[in-house]
C-alpha cells in the first residue's frame, strides 16, 4: 500500500529541515517539495562544502535520488536554472531525476519588484523579497502563469497580457513605477521554456506509480507551521500551506496516504521577520543563542530573533500536523549553559493556556510560564541517545512527554553525520 512521509517544520522555519531531509533521503527514493518557493533556504553540509537549496528538493545531492516540485510551489525561473547548474556541478545530471508539475505557478519579475517595494513601504511583514506573496496572490486571483503554459505560445501571450495588465496597474498606482514591457518578459519566458521542458511532468501520476512500485517518497516542507497562511501568526506568515495538510494538496496525493509526519524543531526557538514571539529573548541570552547557533537567515542573511523553546506552540504544531515523531535539532547550541528554560504554558489575564491563542493580537500579550532545567557541558559525538549528557536526556524526555510525541532523532551539529536516530 502506497504511503508517504512528510517532514514539517514545527516552529517559524529554519528548524534544520534540510539536514533532516538530506539524512532521510538515504532511505527514500524520492524527495518532493510541495509548497513555498525560493524563500526557503535548506542548508546541507557535506564535509567542508555547504549547499543551500532554495527551490529544488534537498536530497538531490545524493546520487540516484529523484526529486519533484509539486503544483503547490511557486517557481522562480532564474533561481531554478541556477540551482540546477549548482546541483549538477556537485552531483549528477538532473534530467530524468527532476520532475516539475505542469501546474506549478511562476514567480515573474514584477512579483519580486512588488514584494521588495511593499517591504519598503510601512507595513511589510518582513518577507524574503522573493515575490512569494504576490505570486500566490495571482495564483488565487486566477491570473498566474503556470509552467505548463510555456508550451503553448498563443495561450502564454494571452495569459501574460492579462497578468501584466493587472500588475502594471499595481506598479503604477501603488509604487509609482513605469510599466514593464510584455515583449521582454515573453522572450525571457520562451528561453526558459526551452530549458525547463525536459523536467515537466504530471507529478501526482508519477508519485502514485512510484508508490505502486514500492518506491519510498519523502515530502519536504519549507518554512514552518507558524508561517502557514491559515494557521500561522497571520498576517506575519508566508503565503502557502506549510502544515502537513498542505503536502496532500501541494504534491497532489490523497491525504490518507501520508502516514508518517516527522516534525522538526530546534532545541530553542527562532523567527525571522515581524510578528509575535512570546519566548523571544531581547537580552544577552538572545544574542548568545544567535551567536552560538549562527542564527542568520540562509536566504537573506538577516539576523534571526532567538528565544527559549515554546511548548504551547509545539503542542499546537503537533496537533495541526499530526506529528508521529519529532527531530530536535541544534541541541549542541544549548551546551555549556548553566540553566536552560522552556515555556511550558502561557498566562493570559490570569488564565493558564496550554495552546497559543488563535487570535494574533492576543499572542503579543501572553506571558510564558517557564520551567528551568540543568544545563549540560559540550559532549563528544554520541552513538546512542544514552550517550548524551544526563541533563540533555532529561530535557529531551521532558519535551517528548509534554507533546505526547516521541523524539525520534537528535541533531547536535552542522555536519551530515552529527545526527542520531532513536528508532
Ligand atoms: P515570504 O515567504 O518571503 O513572503 O515571507 C513571509 C514571512 O515568512 C517573513 O517573516 C519571512 O521571514 C518568513 N519566511 C519565509 N521563508 C522562510 C524560511 O524559509 N525560513 C524562515 N522564515 C521564512
């Protein structure tokens, strides 16, 4: 019976999913990106080389692995071609290994301009400026171009005209910018059409065929649960469905086939961009975590906001995603501290809350209730869970119990090998 495994970020992205997926890719035949776009930055380190995946599924660096980009993704042509070249230089040719769904919507130049200019106006959400919000907006407004449209010249020209009419009005009225030229964009899309043609496919069909043949498929989430367009800290979110449910829609597979959902969380919390963050540390401890953890955005280089682990958020993430197991990353960053704190609940107007309030404005007013744990010293590479310092084991077991979901993996450094599986 066909079944799929999803890897999902349980926080605000940057949980270290790239490394977890790369690790798991050894056991899978396929890795599929199902949402987001080039806003993601999934870092994979092999020896002294580091590769940051933005659009392609991480896992493709491994020889013989296949990757797919599902219809739920928004595809930036420039980034795609650049990444194909980079991955091919480090690994093997991607033709016959990479498949892009015909229905994937394109990120066009005006989307990136609008995203950038919108951020410069007051009120931006602190986006990555990769055109993600405007591209999804056009997708839902039914004026997006999909990569399969590139195969049909007249259709493409008509669709581009419609999209550009709308977007040029925005450029003029909202940002006071001159209109973009249809011909120039059309010609560049025609060039892109040649380059992308070998990769186009009907991904849902391929995935079902793969399942029938007994091949194993991993669904790779980007960003994290609290950046989900519905369930995140709206409006300070991304524009796609980052939760496990999004994997079914975005990859084009029946929901009941997603049997395993691996949630990834750091041993503490970070967030980039604006929005509420109850356990944020604005003091020296926050700076310490940023420095120790190298907490600077993989896509934008922006410093990340840092704070203690937040169990009310994680509890909710486990509930939304139906997490069947959790991987805790960056445990080593907490090594060397005397005490480690964890928010076990919130207090709001004298009431104890186990889950974050659904209303964003209230999330600014919750007060985390902390429990303190003994810290641990830096430790040599463990082979098993029991090799970890006792205090670190206690910390991880506490998280597991609080969430009612087993910790199945622990990552304790940047290197590919620095991760142990508990099951
Ligand atoms: P957008 O996805 O570029 O529109 O950005 C919307 C929000 O999501 C901003 O707060 C970004 O910082 C955040 N975001 C987008 N992608 C990522 C990611 O891969 N990691 C962490 N935060 C992200």
